[in-house]
C-alpha cells in the first residue's frame, strides 16, 4: 500500500509539473502551421491581386486604344468628306464608306468595355450621341456639291459637334489614364510586398519550427529522465509488493502458528482444570479463547486482502447470476428469517470469478450482520446500464470504460448516515462498537479492493433505521 501511494504520488507530481511543456510545444507547432497557412493564403491572395490588377491595366489600355480608334475613325470621316468637297472625286467615298462601317462597331465595343464604370458609361453615351450628330453633317456634305450659305452653316455646326466629341473623348481618356495610374501603383505595390511577406513568414515559420524542435528534444530528454524515475518507482513498488507478500506469508504461517498453539493450550488447560476454576476464571479463559479465534480470522482476512493486490486470477467472462446466487447461498446457509429478490438477469462481465464471488459474499455478510433485531431481513438486487458521465462526478477520472453495469444491493437493516458512507470501505474502520455488532472492519475494504481490480467503483447510501444500498459499478 505504501508503494502504491508513493508511485501514484510521484506520478501525480511529475504529471502536474510537465503538463505545461507539451502544451507550449503543441501551441508552437500549431502556430507554425498557422503561419505556413497564412503564408500560403498570402501567396494565393497576392497572386490573385496581381492577376486582377494586371487584367485591369490591360482593360484600361484596351479602353484607351478603343477611344483612340473612335477618334481616328471620326477624323478619317472628316478627311474623306473634305477631300470629296474640294475635288468632287468619287474615290473619296471609299474611305467614308469604311468609316461608316467601322464607327458603330467601335462605339459598341467602347460601350461594352466601360459597362462596369458608371461615369464612363455616361461619357460614352454622350460621345456616341455627338458622333451620330457629327456623322449626319458628314452625310449631308456628300449629298450637296454646292457651297451655299446653308451648307456653310451646316459645316460650322458640324465642327462644333466635332469639338464636343473631342472634349468627351478627352474626358474618357483622362479618367482611364487616372485609373491606369492607380492600377499600376497597386500592381507594383503587390509585386513589391508579396515576396517580402512570403520571406518574413517563411523565416518566422522556420524560427517557430526550430523552437518547437528544441522543445521537443528537451521534452524527450526530460521524458527519458522521467522514464528512468518511473522504472525506479516500479522497482520500488515491486519490492514493496514483495515485502507485502512476505508479510502475508508471515501472517499466514508464522503468526497463525502461535495463535493456534495459544488456542489449543487454552482449551487443554480449560478442559483439564475447569473444575478447579471459579465461574469468573472460566469466563476469562473463554474470552481469551474467543479473542484468539477472532485474531485468527482477522489475520485470514488480512491475508485475503493482501492477496488481492497481485490479482493472481486469470481474467475471463464471468456469469454474474451464478456468482451472486452462490455467494448468497453460502452466506445464508446458516441464517433464517430473510427474503431476497433477484431476477437472475445480470449480463456477463469480464472479470476475476473468485474475486467477484468474494465481493458479493462480503456485501451479503454485511447485510446479515447489520440487520435489525426482531425484523425479517429483506435483500433486493437490481441492475441497470449507466454511462461514464453518470458516475464521473462521484468516481472522478479513475473509471475506465464508456458503459458500466450498476448492481444495487439494498437491504432493510439498521442503515447508515450518508456522511459516514465512505468510511464503510476503509480497512479496519468500524462505524459501531464491537459489543453492538461483531465484525473485523475489513470486509467492505476487501469489496472495494476487488472493484478496484476490475477498474470499477463502489459507493453506498442509506438512512438510519431505513436500510442501506450498495452500488457496484463494473465496466462493460
């Protein structure tokens, strides 16, 4: 027991001291991963921005080119009209016809290019309207061959429309050049910052990774030291268990032998000289013999308890219904005035058969021992399946398993105060005086040890004069 306490105490101390280091290591590794993810995101986002600004720059150049093309077409139309008016040669109609065939498609293309820019859409609409008006005056020039006063007035108005056309075209060019400057600046900024961000992120990720590797190496060395300490503790625990086994052997042989001799000699002495003793002297001898036998039983139980520490049995599938029935029959063989209710529907569990039989034997003996006088004893056995979360609050983190078989053994005995329920399972702990109820204070401690060997949990509850219920939890 001392070895167990030392081992678990050392483990708890070491564990609490080392919990922070793995957390820092994992946090740094996670941070390194996040930096790499951020670096990848930055790279992808920067490439996306570069593509966007490159497309915008290319789009702006295309808009400027289209505006220049529209301006050139209008100038070509004017040149063709002027040549025709000066020379009256029909060959000037050819470039004018080409102008008429190209100006509409050029204007349509310009409209589609500025569709996403509301301001440019307005300018393009005005530009088209002015171009159409100017084209009407150009058409009238080819229809009239005289330079009348009306014709000259028409030429002046046509020139005014052409001047407006140039103003609208210049406005569109100015806006596109402004946008081009912005897009180029953003593109250059992205091209300049992206490599720096990637480089710094990469350096940071490498630095964090190096720190993480150093911490992992440090933790590994500390784990190796802890492993050495743990192996040392295991050796000490093994040595402690060997000492317990030696003590159990001494109890079962060396200490039992003198007690047997005391009992034998007491009986011989009493039988031989009983006629010479007074009633008081015979009572003293009987009490001495009774105490000797009680000591023998106590030593036997102590040996049983220490034997449970090593779990010598083979683990296997156990029929709990048979175990419970055999245990009860053995305890109730010499008892009377009792009723017990058991449905024989317990599921099988994985465990140690003899230990489980010892568990229920001790519990049934406890019920018979602490029955109320002049009242028939009633024992009820029930069960249910519970989850780990249902018992974690009571059992703590020591329980192993997701589902548990809860076996409830209830009686209508003298009961207990819930405040003393835990003391029932402490070795040599008694809740009543010896002259009130017999007992050695080790039975339920054996039951608790059996449950611990099965990685389960045991608890009790009750009320004075209203009985007691013992709850057994076995992992499924």
